[in-house]
């Protein structure tokens, strides 16, 4: 199963193109129950727009309901303007 990055509001990220993630895959990382996008990078260059949808390649947030063996099982995620996973859920 692959989990799509449905939207990304982190407009400062070099991978953001028109509120969409343009990385091939992202890692949801972070610490202290803060699911940050580990792929976020602020540079003076932008990755060209490509076809296809970015996916979650790995998830380090073990406490997330959607984490199964370091993979995200949600149908899709949304990344906020501060590069956190808005789909992150804990029981």
C-alpha cells in the first residue's frame, strides 16, 4: 500500500508546487508527538513539477494509529503550512 500526500500547505518548501508535494516520497519524522515532514527543505530552488503523486515513504511516528511497521496505512495525508502531518492520529 502506498499513502498519497494529498495536499501540502508548506509553501516555503522546495518540493511544494501549487499546494502539492513534488517530492517522490516523504518521511514523516519529528519528535515529542510532533509529526514533522522530514523531507521539508527551504532552498532558493524549486523542484520542477512532475507527474504523479508524492507518497509517504516512511513514518517514524510509532504512536500514530496509521503506523504499521514504519509505514503509513492512511489512504492519504495532508501536510500543514508548518510542515506537520495533519492526518497524524493517536488513540
